[in-house]
C-alpha cells in the first residue's frame, strides 16, 4: 500500500474541518465503512479542537503505518502548548480544564482502536490514535 502522509496545520477552527475531511477521504481510500469514516473524522475533530482550544496552534498528521503488526490509519495531533498535567484524569469523561464538556479525549479514545498521549507540562502534547485498516482493503 502506498504510504500516505498528510500534514494539516491547525491554527483556526476552519483547519479542524480540513483535518476532518482529509481523514474522511483517506479512510474512504482505505476501504473503511461509512460508520468507521464518521467515527474517524469525529475523533479527528475532537483532538484538532483541543489544539485550537488549549495550545493555540499545532498540526494533525494522517498516515498509514504498521501498528502492533497490522496496517492502521494513524492520526497524530501535535502541539507546543502547555501540556497535560494529569493524562489519566484528562481521559475521564466530564473532566475539562477549559469550557468544554470534557468529552474530547475520552470520546476520541472510544471512537478509535487505540489512543496514546505523550505530554508533559511545558513540553506540548502528542496524541496518537489509530483504527485498523479493514481486512481485504
């Protein structure tokens, strides 16, 4: 499978829509069902919105790569923001340090097959999440 690597700069709310659409298009090329494409694009919206809400700017990268021995559509959201002080707490439903509903990270985790966060205060955040490419795609 040809390696796709799409990078979307996320600075303003319109960039969230661009990232979401790029994820939906890549998922369609990979043979994901309509339901999976919707889940992927929704998860991308949630983590991209976290960039604009908490970090100001960052980027979303979309790629197809091997994860745990299988092909996966991988989404990486990276920023140079303040970082996440308490990652386990940030993954709890309803927890928010801002004005949000606290559904972004836990919601994205439920929509995707895996979600990993690498963050520390003052160092920014990398959220990597993926969904397995359907068999036969």
